[in-house]
C-alpha cells in the first residue's frame, strides 16, 4: 500500500513539475478562453441586450474548446520519451496513472478557466446572481471534459497529426455536458428547479472518474505496444 | 455432425475462409439485394396508395425509416463487434466493424437528407433543432470520427484496437447523448414503428 501511494505521488509530482516548467501548456487554454470570449462582443454586438442571453453558451463553448487545446499533448511527450512504457511496466496499473495524469492536467488547464469565469462573465453582462451557478457548472463539467479529452488523446496516440481527429472524436461525446451545464443556468435564471441538472453533471463526473481511466489505460497499453 | 458445426463456425469466424466463401457468394447476394431494392422502390414509390393527409410526399417514408434504422442499428453492430473482438479476439469482428462503418454513415446521412426533403412539405422547414434530428446528426459525427481514426492509424492491429475502444466508449455515451438531447428539445413524433409495439397503437400514418 505504501509503495502504491509512493508511485502515485511520484507520478503526480512529476506531472506538476513538468507542467510548471512549461508555462505555455497551462497558459494556452487560459489565453484562448479569454480571447474567444472577448471576440464575441466584437463579432455580435457590444449591447447588453444582445450579449446577456448568450453569455452562458459562449462561456461554455469557449471552455469546451479551450480544454481541448492542451489535451492532445497529454500523453504524447511521455510516449515519445519512453516514460509511458516505464509507467506501463511499473507496479501500479495504468488506470491509476491515467487518473492522476488527467487530474493534474485539469488542475492546471481546467481549474484556471473555472476561476476566470466570474471575471469574464462581466464582459458578457451575465446577471450577477447567475455567476455562481456558472462557476459551479464549470467546476463539475470541466473535469468531465478533461477525462473525455484524455480518452481521445490516448486513442489518437499512434496517429499522425491528431488534433483535428481529436476534435472530431471528442466533441460529439461532450455534447451532453454542455447541454446539462447550460440547462442548469437557464433553469436557474427562469426560476425553475436547477439542482437536477447539476446532479446529472455530478453523476457524469463520477461516471467519468470511474470509467474513463479504464478506456484510457487500455488505449495507452495499445499505444505502448505499437510504438 | 458436431465436429462439422464446430469447423464451419470457426471457418466463418476467420477472414481467410470468409473471404473465400464471400467471393463465391457475392454475385448472388448482390443480385438478390438489387432485385429486392428495385421491387421495394417501385412498389413503394409507384403502387402504394397515397396518404389521406400528406398525399404523395409521404412516400419518402419507405426510404427514410429503413435508412434511419440501418444507420442506428449499424452502430450497435459495430459496438457489438468491437466487444467481441476485444474480448475474444475474433478477427472477423474487426472486418465486420470496419466494413460496417461507411455503410452506417451513408445510411445515417441518407436518413438526414430524406428527412430534410420530407420536412419541407410537412413541417415547412428543412431543418429543426429537434432531439431526434440532432441525435442522428451526432451519430453521423461519431461514424465520421470512427472512420477518420481508422484512416489515420498506420498499423492495422493497433487501428482495429483503437477503433474498437472508441466504438465501445461511443456506445456507452450514446444513451447519455440521446437522453440529454431529448431533454433539450423535442418536436419529432415518437418512433412510429417499434419492435415491441404493434404499429396500430400510434396514429399518424
């Protein structure tokens, strides 16, 4: 048990150090998120009446695309350097390694988006009382996005030029998340019960935490064998 | 007798023998398919009585509904084959899954296209963001992703495995997508023909 935790801690620490040392990895999604949201008032209209109704959708679509941005590199460097092979050979199953890697990735690429959302929702004139629902939906939803992206990244590991492919594979699978997340905020703004939507998001989160590492680990195993 | 059954089963499960049998049977199967398609099309488009409400425009149902069920059914087939291949390593399942993806994608597209053509005279619009239409469109994207993935992996065995994984992930996700989209918006009538229900229970046609 101590060995197990030791390996997991080593993987988590290594991920953190590698990410911190390559600032572009975690800065890209944040900058992209901000830029996309700033473009919407320029492209549609600076009026509050035009922006306020679409604010939630814009924030969520920007978050969806931003979270996809860094994830194609999630396993690639480790795959090319051979570190992934070492992880596959280690005493800990790839399931846990995948879980840790995705969680650390979310910590650096997903959590900043959640923290930035209140500020950026000011740009889009989102009503003040709705901000916390948006933040909560992002907090529950962006980890699911990270897990789905990680499945895509692991599956496209042995492909050539995978970023468009990753988009094509992951976006359809992420549609439920954006539906339930924006649904929660819309229900809240109309005074309808919104807890159900958040509960479904939480259910999707727990489902993806438990199940997606299985798929990721299986794909990584194939990728390692096919190197 | 038992040995013969076992041998035949294993032979049909192996691409090498299957391709030999298939080459012999292909012309006959193609002929049967072509003739039945022709008979069905002529019968439905020329001889079936017009609908009392929609007149002749309803005839597209004879293409639209089968295309939709093939489009949806083939994804289930691919997912089933993916499971069989992943668990029992039957190579034939990979062959079937690979061949089924473009067919399923074509029929999904056909059902969307005929639906748009049919929607104009009956609903007054080519496209609405309705749950069934949207989930069909998403299904088409899933097919495209599957085909694109297979195209972009050079190694056949790795390509098969990755596609099988994606098909299984998609199969788990498909009900979630379907119900989420259904919550989101619904205008299309419920399925007219179901296997468990007699079609007299529904009005409409």
